[in-house]
C-alpha cells in the first residue's frame, strides 16, 4: 500500500458539485484523485488504473453503485481494492445493503471530510 498521503483514489460520482468539492478536498490532502461519472466508467477505470481505494456513489447512471461494486468484487483483478459506499440514504438497511454488495465501508452524504478520511486511512492501513 502506498500510504495515506499519496493514495490513488477513484471517485465515482455523477453529481458535478459533489465530485468537484470532494475531489478538491482529497487532492489538498495529498491524494491523487481519478474521477468516473457513472458506474460502468468506474468499473472500467478501477480495472485499468488499479486505484488504492474507490469512493462509490450508490445512485449512479448507466450502472448503479451496487452493481458496479458487485462487479469489482467479483473480478480477481479488482477484488482487493477497498470500496467505500457514498449515499444520501442513512438507514441501517442501506448500510447493510452496501456491505452485502461488497463495500468495505459506508458513509453518508453530505460528506463530513474528517470522518471519511478516518475511514480511508483505516482501510488503506488495513486495520
């Protein structure tokens, strides 16, 4: 693992405002940020770019985040990449659904950066 200060993070987010805000904030923390705007593009980029971690919006066009995550976790080439689900749905069942799809963690929108960074650090450190 590259360590938290230089992690390559794939942000899969269709909302331009969310994408811009989060990518800028992650870049300021030293991360290399790759961006995909739908689930199909996210799967293709994860396969080709091998990011250290994926931040996956669950409500995506073309291929939703649930299915995109299932595909990443089914592929031996991308199975080990940690995926954090990002969703506006904060119900316990939504968290369970994200974990069942293969997500390694879950965070709600609006994003609280310090909380998300803690989750990213934990997953990249393998703890």
